[in-house]
C-alpha cells in the first residue's frame, strides 16, 4: 500500500485538517508504512459471521429522562472561545455553505 | 480519626517533592498554583477518608476543576473544565489530595511521552531515556518518589508500559470497572482510567476508591467498588498461564531472564504454572492501530476552534477555522493518527481495514476466553519487550514506536484487567512483569501481585 501525496491531501480534507505542503511527502511515507503494517491482518481467516467483540455492558443503561441542574465550576461564558450577550460566537454558517459549493 | 493537621503536612511535603522533581518535566501545574491548591484541599479533606492526606497526581487528560486540562496539546492550552471526572471526585471524597496534572503524550497518543506539546518527560533514572507513555508524567513522578500514586489512562497500555519502564506498579482495570466520566475520549471502546503506584498496595487502594458504578457513564458497570484482597502467604491454588507468544525469539535477553526468574518464583510460591497459547497475539498491534485511530478520528472531531481552546485567528469561513485550528493545534502524532483513522474509515477501505480489525479483535478476545475456560486464573508475561529506550530513538519510525505496546494492547482489545510490577533491573533500568486477569477479577490479580511483590528482588540485576 503506497499512499500518494494527493491521497493524503484528500484524507486531510475529510478530516478537516490543514497539512503543510512541505510535510506532505513525509506524511505520505509514514502513512504508507503504517497502512502496510496494519494490512497484515488482511491475510488472516476470520469468519464473516463472527460477532464483533465490544467490551462493557451488554446493553446501554439509561438514566431517567429528567432535567437536573448540574453545578458547574463556572458558567457558559467561559465554556467557549467567544461569548456575547448570552450567545456563543462562531463564524456565520452561511460562509460554510458558500465555501463548500466551490469545492 | 486521624490528626487533621496530617494532610497539611502531607500536602507541603508532596509539593516540595514535586517541585524538586521539576527537571523531569513531569508536572504541568505551576508550583505556586499547586502549593495553593494543595493547601486548600488539605484544609478541606476529611480525616475519616480512606486516602486521607494521600497525594495523588492526575494525568492531564482527566478533567479537574482545580487545574487546567490540556491533554498535553496546544489545542487545549489553558482549557479549564467546568466539571471534574468522577474518579477525581471519588479521590477527593476519600480525603486524597489532587496533586497537579501530569504531562503526557498529546491526547494519550504515544508510548514515550515525547509527543507532548509541553516538552518530553525525562526518565527518573536516566535523563537520556524515555519514561514510556502515554502516562509518562505520572510514572516518572511516582518513580521519582514525588507522589505515592497517580492516575493515568489506558487505551493500549499507557499505564502499564510507563510503569514497567519507570519501575513502579501500574494497574489497568477491566473495561467498565472505573467511570470514564471526565476522561477525555481517545478510543472509546478501549479507554480506561488506571492507577500507578510505588507499591501494589498503593495502586490497589487508589483503584478501589475510584472503582464502582457511576450513572454518568453508560459504559461503567453497575458494580460495587473493588474490595481489596489480603496479602496471601502463598499462591497455592492459583493456575498461572505463560503464553508462549509473549516470549518471541527477539525478546530482549534481560527481559527474558527477569521473566524466567519470576516464573520460577511463581512456582516456589505454590502456583501451578503451565504454558498456554494465545495464537492471534501477533495481530494485536495492527488491529489496535486500526481501531484506536479510527475511534480517535471521530472523538477528536470536536476540537475545531469553535468550542475548545485557542482559535485559529486567520479564519474567513467555518471550514478555514476548523482546518486552521486543527492543523495548528494538533501535533504530528495526533495528526498522523487522525489521518490514518479517517483513511481506514473512508469509503472503499472500511471493509479491508476497520471491519477486518473488528473481526480480529473478536478472535483475540476469544483466545483469552479459551485459556481462562481451561482453568487458568491469570497470565504472566513481560510488560514490554525492552527496558526504557533512548529519547528520539523511535520517533522516526511510528511502527517501531507502536511495537513498544506489543504485550499490552491485547488486554485493552479484550477489555481485561492487567497489572505491571517491577521484576528486576538491567544496568539499573527497571523491567516489568505483567499479570493479565479475568474480567472483573482484579482482586485475584492483585492478590497474586501482593505475593510476588512481597518476595521479589525487584531491584536485582537480571
């Protein structure tokens, strides 16, 4: 398995991650090395019907659906990078749509 | 009831020792802030608590309200959690003193604590070597004698591996034994909070306090806290399996010698020792390095600059904000794992990698069930293939670094409890032996560890 520079770029876009142009060759080389290594499990016979193993309780337990105030060490204004007049400040979502259309 | 002044004295002594160990770069909390908090905690601690006055440092991926929680990452620089982990709440309720936040590999991704945005942690016995990881700060502080115990976290061996390299005890409980509420998620089907201690008893009593049900974590089992066993006179009645796959021909000779000596000792203590086979062991690391990055790529999607930590300030739209913040905020190892995780989950590769890894995980878990079903109580193995390695030695080759976890990832994949304890030294560097137990039978594992620790020459050269 050899991962190309363009594939790394595509994956980085899917992962919403900026990757420097100069680090691309090294990243491609390291990803190829890792994917080559992990691909060895492909050669092991495993029953398609085998039930995937997941540790933990057999079924998710649910709490009563009640709204309970939970004391926090500090209030919402400190929970995010920007907060004003009772709202979290983030860039406008409309810009996201416009940027997405061009890709 | 103990003397209410005891905790104050303990707090001051702990702060002094932690400050003295500053050269290790194991503690992220500034000294002044640490002293102030320890003093406040000591005054508030209840003398009837079972851990009254005991200093316990906490890995920086476990939320505390007293200190920042950065996960060793620039993307969470200065982040203060509005709530604390259940494990931390339980420690405080038992009278323990939360003794600052320990340095770790970024988001617990690493085996050497060289991948922290706040600099690498030094091995307490040799500054040119690594303390292991990702809970390297916790292991180094316990190893240096600064604190008797510390919390760490395990996804693939991040408590046991550094415990082994630093010559301390590390316990990873069964998946579901300890609440993960407030543990920053990395690989959710693998993550568990664990404990590092200077002795089996120190680690076990902290584990006992933090274990047990928690309504805030749906993966935490509805069970009472762990009851500590007594120190046994012998291991009569125990059947201990030695999995042959954990003793490959290229195993470090000193590690092999130390393990062989430990196995002789197990027999002398009265245990029945038999060779067993876990045939899918060699596929555990590749399986882990598909599942863990896949889960990490999903869990770390939340760090986008909108909700946590510093925000990339050159944004013109949301996508630029996300990509810029994540690109600048994550270090190289986290970026690599996010990319690998995204790759193995992407269309066209999902079946070949992720689905196949899930099947392998089932086979690895079945290997353990087969052995335990045949009357084996515990397994004994080396914890790591080598003693502490030199800083920088494995940074260039990620796979070489991943192989440091070759003997530890299996217990995480199978959700089993496991414990590392010192079994000797080579040229002054500690060697660890590992016990792997059956799900929720930590008491048996700890009982055997008590017996080994009581008679074992842990500092003897192998």
